[in-house]
């Protein structure tokens, strides 16, 4: 049986990483969706750069995650093979899932790392950028119209 405290510690770290992603991703999505909606059919050069970056980042993160997961799985396969080769005379060793169970938190962490890095960096970067320079003016212009509509004018 793998060291359960160590295994749970690794899974807990993975859960915290997923939590960070779950908190940061909606912020990034909301910011970028608002920018797309406000940009309309003629996005500015800044908006075009952000939209292009958005697509490129997704492909890069997916590729990095796939390579990291493949590398971690290769290492797990090598470790399991060494365990089996070292215990070839013990039939019960062939049914030992320990090497695979110990490897899975690392595989998961390797796959999450590139996504986490990008999502949290984007959330931090985009939180300081206004969605549109005209947005405060649009909100201010819409406020009197809403008040007049409520009064029945």
C-alpha cells in the first residue's frame, strides 16, 4: 500500500490547484467575453491582440499539458516495470497497483500546471485592465435613461 499520508498530500495540492483554476477562469472568461461584446465587428488593435493571445495560449497550454502528462506516464511505466522485473518470481507483484497509485497525483499535477500558470497569470493581468476605455462613459450615459424609464417618462 502506498504511503497514504503522502498520497493524500499530493491529491490535496492538486485539489488546491483546481480550486485556483476554478476561481480564476471565470474572471478571465468574463473579462474577455465583455471585451468581445464591446468590440463588436471592429475590434481595436489591442482587442485583436488579446483575442489572438487567447487562442494561442489555449493551444500552448494544451500541448504543454499533453507532453507533461506523457512524460509522467512514461516515468510511471518505467517505475512499474522495474518493480515487476525486480519481483518476477512473486506472482502477487503482478497485481500490485502501488506504483500506479503513487504516480497518478504526479500525472495530474503535471497536466494541471501549465493551465494553472496561464489562468492565474491572466486573471492577475486582466484584473488591472479596463474592459473598454469607453465603458465608464457608456454606463454613465445609460444611467439617466434608466432613471427616466423607471419614472415613466
